[in-house]
């Protein structure tokens, strides 16, 4: 990559981030994930036979002490249907629709597509099912490869491949095929690279952050770190999405 192309890429990248209001969008996206993901995990911890806190610890990259703190947030409870359960379910549904709609609007802005006035709720529902399956598959495969030699490295490779392919499909699916697969690939690859960077950072930062917050605020302090992680996920999706068109613009102008 020539120096002039790098300069053009940086300028295009910064300009496009400003056009989508990067900081605000990342914060709002993280907040949307919080109000949809956390109620979902609480419900899942009550009704599922497997512990969801282990999956959270795996994806964030927590050490044993930090993972134990997260465990206290999702203690097994008797599966009962109550007003609180119904309310949590409503938050899950509303939050999921809001998050996926927000992601679609971001991709429409990034790839210069006209905004759709209506929302395809069947498409959103289908994407949610596939997303849950992809997360579950990544967790199963991640646990399997952790038990072999060089398992930590293999986990990162699996996560990178899963994120890249899933985001590639997500952009094409949510945009209704309006943007070609080839055009979307640089953004998908950049998102995978950013996600790998976040994974490394998470292993170095979030364990100590959760332990520190637990000492200061009790077990609920872990939610602060989880919120930061969710905002970081939003930032990764935005940075990766913008990187593709910025790179293509820089290449076209050199």
C-alpha cells in the first residue's frame, strides 16, 4: 500500500465516520444491546439447562476470578412465568428490533443506500435466529478447541472466521441484496480484524476491570464492564463497516 493511498484511506475513513456520527451511534448501539441482551440472558439462565455466564466469560475472555463474579449475575433460578418474565420478554423483543433496525440504518448510510420507510420484521426475526445459532456454534467450537494444544490461538482463529463470515452475510441479508457480495467483503474482513483486536484487548482489560468494579460496587459492578464491552462491539461493527468503502474509495482515487 503506497503512502498516498494510506493518506487517502485515512481521510475517507475519518470523513465517513463523521458522516454516521460514530461516537453517538456506538453508544446507542451498545445501549440497545444492553436492554435486549441482558434480559435475554436473565431469561435464558432461568429456563436453559446450560449456564450462560460461561459463554459470556468465554466471549469476553475473562480469567477464572472475573468469570466467577459474572456467575453471580446469572444464578440458576426456577423457571417461572410472571409479570417480570413477560416484561423481560417484551424488552428482549423491542430491544432486538431496535438494535437490528439501527444496524440496518448504519449499513444503509455506509453503503449509500436509500433508507427504507418500513421494517421487514420477518427478515429481522430470521436474522436473530441465525445470530443465536452462530453465537451458540462459536461457543461450542470455542470450548472444544480450548482443550487441545494451542487452544487459545485456535479460539481466536475460529472467532475471526465466524465474525467475518457472519458479518458478510449480515450486511447482504439486511440490505436485501442491494449491495454485491464483492463490495461488502472488505467491510466484513475489516470487521473480523477489528473483532480480533477487541478480543485481544478484552483478555488484557476486562478481567481486571470486572474485579475492580466488583470490589467497588459489588457483583452488579460487572454490568458496567459488560456495558463497556457492548459499546466496544458497536464500535467494531461501525469501524469495520466504514473501513470497506473508505478503502475502495482510496483505491479508486490512486
